[in-house]
């Protein structure tokens, strides 16, 4: 059993004060009956809670998609800098961890969850779950670069990179491309472009496996994942031969 206000926070309806306001407005019902008391106890396994006509589905784990803006760190806390945890309500922060990191100046899709098994599955090099990035770079991009990405690049690590797909969208003094990777090394996209003579000036992650950044989210906004998105992610198995890559 848990308090109704906590239940609503944990199912993604807002911060404690936001859900208290929703309760006060009479927007919440428990088993079909209007309920205004935040302290009302509900059973997360058997009670049906709705808010504004939308069912508040309780899950064992929390899965949240954040549109990480540039300028914030993928870290729990930092003395000087803002972090991704500053962007999500305190009630949700406690057990969540980001699934992989984005650099401070990179924006885009960041999944946060307390489902350690799923995080491990998505990050494990064995599974090769694909990640798609949009990059703007300084320098011309020729088809030769796409071939190098496909062959694998020496980026100063022990092993060359796994085959990656580069789809050039624009080439000139500044060029644009989509990159699909099946691994996630430190600064990998930036180092791969460096290896072909270009410097990344803007980088955005568009997707991770089957999960794409929601076009309705603005930088800094987040939402809970839907049931289907979670089910698809759990079945995720990447491929190294490029099936489903960006094009
Ligand atoms: N590759 C990078 O270089 N930076 C990121 O943030 C993500 C992938």
C-alpha cells in the first residue's frame, strides 16, 4: 500500500505539489470514485487509479525518456554544473540511472531507469543494440568516409570500431550525416569523425534500439515510456549487419 500522492508521482503525473493540485481539482479517482485526499492509501496491485481520465498504471520499474539538452552533465550530481537529474522530479530521481552517457555538449535521447537488467541488456557490447545520431561536422564528407565507417576505424583504441553506417545528408564546409553505431565507446562519434578528418560541432542522439526520441518533447522535457515501448526494448537485440539502420 502507498499514499495516493506518492502513487501518482511514481506513475508519472508530476511532482508531489503538482499531484496535490490535481487531487484538489477533483481530477483523481480510485476504483471509479472521486478522491481528493493525498494521504489516501492505495494498493498498487489491486486498486485502479485514474487522473484526468487517464489510468495511472503502476509498474515495478520506472522508465523515463529525457530529451537531454546540451550543457548538462550525464551525472547524478555535480558541484558546479547542472545534471540530467536536475531536470526530473525529485520523487523520481532516487533509484534511476541513465542508460549510457551523452557528453555535456551532446543532446537528444537519454533513457533513465531503475531496471538494472534492462540497462545492462541495452549496454552490453554482446547485444550490439543500435544507436542513431545526427551529426553536424566541420569539413567535407565524402563517400569514402562512409566506407571507412563501414570497414571500421582506428580511433586509438585497442580494437578498431565495429562496422557503422554513415549516411551523408549534406557535404560542404559544414556537413551533416546520420550515424548508426552498435557499440558505445567514450566520445565514439566524435573520435570516428576525427579519424576521417572532420570535427563534430553538433551531436544529437535520435534513437537507441527501437526507442526513438519523442518529437513532441522539447529539450529538457521528459516523459514515461509506454507499455509497448518497454516491451519492444526488452526484446531488443541489435544486429551488426545494418538491418534497421538509419538511411
Ligand atoms: N559519441 C560521442 O562522441 N558523444 C556522445 O555524447 C555520444 C556518442
